[in-house]
C-alpha cells in the first residue's frame, strides 16, 4: 500500500486539481468519501466533484454549535449542485454528559477541555463517517499552517486504515478565491467579514489585518490550532 501511495503521489503532482480528483476516483472506485466543512477550499472540491459527476460520497460534521451562516451555505450548496451531503452529529449522550459535568463553555478553561469537546463533537463523528471508507478526500492546503506544510497529495492514514488525499495541497489562498469568483461557487458570507477559517461559533473569531489565517480559531490558546481531525495522518 505504501508503494501505491508514493506512486500515486508522484502522478498527482503534475495534474490540476480537477484531474487529481478524477484520478483519485478512478483509483478508488469504491469507498471514496469527501469531508466538507463548507470552507472555501471544500466548496471548490464540492464544485469539482459535482461538475465532473464523480462517484465520491460527501459528508459534513454538524457539531451542534456551527454558525447560522454555515447552515445557510449547506442548504445553498445542496440546492446549487444537486448533491447529497450526509450530516454526522456527535453522540447525544456524550454531549449531554459533557454539558452536565462541565457546562456549555468548558473549552475556554483549558486545552484539555477544548480537545475533549473537539473529540466528542468532531473526531468521534468523523471516525464513524470514515468507517469502511478506502479514500478520504480533504481540502487541506500546505499554506494554511506550519503543521500542514509537510503533507503530501496522498498519504496513508494508519490510524484509520485508509488513504487520505489533499488535492488542493499546492493551492494558494488566492488560487482558491480566484476559482470561487470565476466559477461563481457559493461560499460562507462570514469570509467577507474577516473569517478566513470557520469552525464552531464559540471557537471562531474574525482576524485582524496581518494575523495568521488560523489566528481566529481557538484564539485564546497558544497551541498548534488543530482540533484532532487531521493530527494523526502519517505518510
């Protein structure tokens, strides 16, 4: 499998993003899934998957604490592209226990508490969504953060026993914005209000000019700005 991943990675490097998605769908005709957070990068991939009628299942994680603008965009995207986007919600009993024991805003109190909330609301639902999948497509870009600069177009995710693909890895933010503008891709209106990266409403703020694009996520922490969804990938 590792040799296949290396070979596929080399092939994808010379392709456009649209060509990469076609090649990935061909290499994984069964079990290809795409996780969308409705961010700008993910909207580009949804556009390419839908317009090329690729056999890729699309899902999203509804943490229960998203912005209303994100829900509005979800409905708009489904209507625009005529695609099915399956929503995965956190286990209700675990959310109830968390709120009962620690309150609704425990994530502000410590990194440990924040990661616990992220695990319950995002990581565990993601693991359910990826169960049985052979290929996991994401909208990660190397430019987004220092943590993501070492990623490859395709990697073996040993913890989930599948291949993880990042077809927009070499795109700049300007590439993303240009594509959205040129193709009239629907996007979250919060991006126009200073939110380059959008997650849960209590954990996301607009950024100031000159700040890192991830500075608005968990802004009260001096951490690596990751929630755990993409922390375990291994080449």
